[in-house]
C-alpha cells in the first residue's frame, strides 16, 4: 500500500511539473473559446420548424397516464429487479437451467377471479429422438378447477407434427347470452361449469417469415353444469329469470364432437422481430359435427383476419389497424352448441370483453392498436376496438348498436 501511495505522489508531481513547464514556455493559459455554431456540412441549412410542435403538448398530456404507468409502475421496478438478479447471477443460472433437456418449473399466480392457482410445467427436449419434444403442464386453482395438458411435438425443419391431450374442469365460465340484442351486463351475467376431454393432431408448416399453414383434426367431449362463482348466479337460474327457462343449445345433455380446421396465414413481418410493421392476412375454415347425432347437428366455422401495421418511427413502436370477421353456419336444423358459437372475447376479436360475455352466429370487429417496447420480452399495448356479435351472416348489423372498448396492458 505504501508503494502505491508513493507512486501516486510521484506521478502527480511529474504531471504538475509538466503543466508548469508548458505554461512557462507558452505564457499564461489561454481562455476557452466560446462555442461555435454547428457547421452546415451538407449545405441544407437548419431543419424547418415542425408546424405541429406548438400543439404537441396535447397528445403528450393525453398519453401521459399510460406513459407514467408503463415507465414508473412497470419498467422501472422490473428494470431494478432484473438488474439485481443479473448482478447476483440468478439470470445466468436460470438460463443455463432452461437450456437443459429436461426442465421443470413450478408457478404460483393469481387468476380465476384473483384466486390463487398453482401450475407445474415440464419439458423434455430430445425425448427418445433428437427431433421430439414432450411438454406437460398441470394445475389446480380456485375451488373446483383442474387443468392438465400433454403435447408431443416432432419438428423437422419448418414442419412440425404434434399430438395433444387436454383435460379441463372449471366451474367459473361466463354466460352472457346469445345474439346482438341481449343484455350482457354484469347484472345479467351467469356462471356455468364445463368438463372437457380433448385429443388433437396438428400439422404446422412455417414456409415464410411468420406465415404458416396449419391443419388440425380432433375429438372432444363436453359436459356442463351450473356454476356460481364470484357472486354471479348459476346459468339455469339466469335462464329461468330472463329467458323463460330455455337453456342454450347443448347445455343440458352435453355433446361429443369431431372437428377439423384448415388455416392459412400470410405474414410479411420477419420472425426475428417481435415488433415490426407489415401485412398479415389469415383465412380459416373449421367444420364439425356431433358424434352422437352426425346427421342432425353439423356446423361450419369460417372467417378471416387482416392487419396493416407500420413502424413509422423505426424504433419498434408499431401502429396497427386490424379487421376480423367470424361466422358459424348451421348445416342442419338441430342448432349449433352454444360453446361452438363465435366468442369475440375468447378469440381476441374484442379483447376488452371476457370470454363468454358475447356469443353469436357471426361477429365483426375493427381494432386500432399501438404497441411499444417496455423491457426485455415485455411490450405495452394500447388499443381501441369497435364491433359486436350478430345473428347468421351478420344479420342484425346496425352501426348504432356496435360496442366500443379500449384498454391498456402489458
């Protein structure tokens, strides 16, 4: 330590002597010149004043709340937490663990109406073969909720083939009525339970950027009953009060169905950039029938999606315009089971509505969405949607009856 202090003193003395010698040779130290104007190297002059700049305080104030939320309630706390985890080596250790062939992750969270839930995820890469992967998840939550899923996927290049098995039991599904004119406010909302056993085979071909061709075929069995969670009445009690006791199609006896789906998506956005501008066009057709009554209960679901997105600022701040149309055709006279109808909340067409809150034979929606990066793997989303459900082939479409919604999320 004494040697380091002595060396520091010697170096400081030498630097001071050198400065004194330079000043003695060149006279007193010159004053720092005043800052000069920025040179006009390209000859184009100063940029013109933006005529919108005096009015920019309006959108800044209007977007101030969502900026404060995303900046100080989301990004800043997460940034601090991730920085501390990275400094402690926890992120590196987690990354190494996730890169192993066999991974198990327990997760606890609040869901199903802010009730505690516990789930376990397990992944086995290269299971019995280099191209094979097994994924298993199981969870419990709420008062009567069970969920188990098993997926086996074989991937070769851009093509993947998977088999899926899923079993779910939940008692808090929402029923808000069927059709465009129904009063589906919270006061008229009901709950029902559903037990589902489903098997499915899927073929995926990702042929260009985010574009894909998907073919699925599967069988499922469903049974229903009354729910009564979160203070809402049971479905049969609601129907007795509002619909004269008429239960929705398929509720009383349940049903088993075989279904298939063909979906084509052409997306110009690069797969390596989560936030990017481009065009996305999607079309699908999904026929199905009741296995117990194949000649009397058949249906066809079909529809499309169009998205135009731009990253005008070039900083992964994407403004998108999205349009969706979905229809379900009744191919026989026995009707379509109510869980096979178009559900804008479940399908993400009207994201501000809960699954089951709206149901109908057709639906259309237009959404303006703005997305921006907040942190690693975390984006903010601000949207405004207009649309609704209708009867068969948009029967009952009235502009004044469209539903408007907006939201902010991450």
